[in-house]
């Protein structure tokens, strides 16, 4: 391609971004835009799949049939989110098998939050309330991301995430209306998950290496710190209504700013978890690898079935066109 033709394509791409229109899979896009999308969407997909583990551990120990049915459905939804996102990523020319290979080789990331343990049933409620709550803050703006398939996947994911958030809140509210031991269990869980939930939004803006570029391309619509602030402002009144204390002595309303002030998360802890040194990184990856190996026979059987069906469809369509030609010849 000539430099002039490439410049014309780039100008067309930039004009689409400037109009806030969507870029679609068959549109021309700069390689760096494609790479950024693959990185973010794959990381997001992996997070949904690895994110099934911490809550999944409690399916067999749910305290009632109702709680078990709710949790089972929720964890199953996360699998569905992973699949929508892998499909969106495949429209960029990379297969789900390649992406899984990159995750298992430690070359792609997943969200830091899933490297913390779930120690009590209250954690199921806290993950719904805080983790899904943070996910909603982060993901609602992604419904307007500049890449069409990602934005459309996010619309459906966000609808389901808001149910997840409400089921977590409802579980915690039920426990808070229960015994002193149940209330203590909720508070202990919130104490453990508060800071890691704030870290889900990523490093502070000044240290966010990808934000400026991703925002200029409309991949991200808000900065990490903006979304973190939105999450704190949204969550404080919910904590009051629940009757739990958020474990931050610096948390208070600032009239001048019209927002809550809050303390600084431990950024070294976030860096360590992202590096692979969090409390459960090794366990999560071990489990994911084992699940992948255990599923090999299912992938093999599904591929054999798909190629047999494709073969049957091809011979059926060859037969149909032979019949049509014979009929045309007879006429
Ligand atoms: N954890 O330049 P930055 C869910 C990495 S699943 C791990 O700010 P960016 C759910 C970052 O990737 C929710 N890594 O990056 C599922 C970058 O490294 P690379 C998952 C993190 O991309 C089941 C480096 O640090 N949500 O809701 O501009 C059950 C510098 O960061 C993290 C998504 O994936 C982290 N927390 O912004 C329940 C949302 N933070 O890639 C719930 C989509 C940063 O350059 N993703 N890093 O090697 C995003 O919105 C953005 O990618 C992020 C990071 C805000 C996460």
C-alpha cells in the first residue's frame, strides 16, 4: 500500500473516532489500535473466566437451595461473559485458543481482584456488592467504547452485572438482619475486599501507561481515577444503608469538591498481585491449567462433530446444486 493510501485510511479512521462512531471488524484500523483492543478485551475475558473460581468454591457449601441456585446462575453468567468477550476479540483476527494459550503462558493478564481468597460465605455477597459494583462503574462507559463488537458485548454484560450486584447486596442485607456472628462475618469480609476493589480500577492516572492512548482512541471513556472516585461516591451511601463500616479512616465527604475524599490504596500491593505474587495467583493459574487439560476431550469431540457437520452440509449443498442443474437441464 502506498504511503498516500495509508494516510487516507488513517484519516478516515480518525474521523470515525472524532464523530464518536463505531469502528467495525472490517474497517481499516491502525495495528496499535488492534493490539490495544486485543490486550484489553482478552484480559477482560480471562478475568471473567478466572473470576468464576473464588465464588465457584462456595457452590457446594451454599447454606440453602435458594442460595445455591442463585450462586450457580451467577457463576454461569460469568462464563457467558467470557464467551461474549472472546468472540468480540476473535473479530480482531485472534482465536480463542491463541488467547487461552497466552493466558496459560503468563503472557496476558487477568484482574488482580481474583487473586484474593474467599474465606466465608459473606464473601459471595461482598464480591457481588463491591466487585461487581466496581465492575459496573468500569464497564458501563465501555458500552460506548469505539470498537463495535466490544461495546455491544458490554451492553448485555452490564445488564447481568447489575443483577449480580443486587444479589450480593441482598445477601449482605439478609446477613446484617441476622445474628451478631453474621454481622461480624459481613464486616470482616468488607474489611478484606474494600481496598482490593479500589485497585480493580488500575494504577493512579499518573502511572497508567495505557490510559492516554486508549482514551484518545475512545477505547476507554474515563480515566482510572475518575472511575475509582465514582465507585467510592456510589458505595458510601450503600454501606451506610447496610450498616457496615468501610475500613478507611480518611474517608469523608468533601463539600468543596462535591465528592468523597478517601485514602491511598497500597499500590505496591497492586503491583505485586499483577506481577503474580498475590495470595492466590499460583492457585488460580494451577486450577485454570487443570481445567483446560481436563477439557481437552470436549474440545476434540466438539471439533470432530463440527467438521463432520460441515462435511455433511457441504455434500448436502453439492447434492442440492446437482439436483437443481439436472432440473434446469430437463426444462
Ligand atoms: N488487574 O495502563 P493501565 C468482573 C495492568 S471481571 C490486573 O491503567 P489500562 C467479574 C494493565 O493491564 C472485571 N492488571 O491499563 C468477573 C497494564 O498492563 P499491560 C475485569 C491490571 O488497560 C467475575 C498495567 O497494569 N474488568 O467484573 O489502561 C466475577 C497498567 O495499567 C489492573 C476489565 O477487564 C488490574 N486491576 O487500564 C465478578 C475491564 N489494572 O496490559 C466480576 C476492562 C491495571 O499494559 N479493562 N492492570 O501489560 C479496563 O477497563 C482496563 O484494562 C483497566 C486497566 C482499567 C483494568
